[in-house]
C-alpha cells in the first residue's frame, strides 16, 4: 500500500517501545476492512471505552479544523451510533486469523 495513503504514527507512539496497534480500518471497494487485536482486553467492555475515546478524538479533530462544535459533533456521532445499533445497515463479517497486524512504518 502506498505510504501516501497511510496515516502517520504519532510521535508519542514511536517513542514507546511497548506501543501496540489496537485496530486498523481501511476503506476499499466501498467497504470497511477491519483488522483488530481482539485479545487485547479480557473484558470486552473495554472496547466500549476505546470506542468512546475514539468518538471524542473525532469530535476534537472536527472542531480543530472548523467543521463543527465538539459537543455537537459528539451528539451527531451518538445519534447515528444509536440508529446503526438499532437498525444495522450492514452485518460485520470476517474471520479470526490468529495473527496480529504486521508492523509497518508510517501506518
């Protein structure tokens, strides 16, 4: 994959020798392709914390680049999350590979 299409690794991550990738999401062929480290936490509820943290990062990014107010963006994310939760537009399918994502520079 072209490095131009990959996101940068944050500097704080590069300086931590214990850092690991939790999830990788790619858009290809009109669909999301997800590779995640499912065994990271014993309690699956921790994924809920991670997803809320991710939503807050998205809201922060939208506010920083002038596309919306932080709290308005969070409310919109939650509105669509609840709608998708109640009436999924797609069903997640995949398989467990047993292998963590490969380490790639600048991904």
